[in-house]
C-alpha cells in the first residue's frame, strides 16, 4: 500500500492521475484511493490479480466513486439498465450482472 503500487494498479485501470496519500493514516487500512482516467466506452474492471516476485498472487478488487449513469448489466458508463442493448439480446440471462 504505497504510491508505487498505487500507480501500477492505476495504470491497469487506465491512466494513473493521482495517488491519494492522505489515506495513509492507519497501518490497518484496507483500501487505497486512486484517481484514474478510464475509457468510458469499455466496461469497468471489477478485479485484477497479479503475481508478486516473491510470495503469493495478490487479488485487487475495484470500487468506484462518483460514476453518474452506470449500467449494471454491461458495466459501461453513460446509460442505465433500462436502456442497455445487451439486456434485450436473446441470449441474455439476468444472472450475468457482475457489478
């Protein structure tokens, strides 16, 4: 949980903009805040697993703030479930929601 790891994670999401170093108050903190530039035409990523040089793999679960209109069916910003074209496809199943 440091700036170098934060920038690595941010680069996986899109473009790293800022690591929130004001979140470094407690050794027990369970999350890291980042500001990233993302492509709003692609689904948001929910998780990422990466291997460390020494030790077990690390799984990072992403949570987002201040998204605006977000579709829980396809994961893309700009519309809601009611207007999602994927929801109206013949092979769509209600259990496909990942978010």
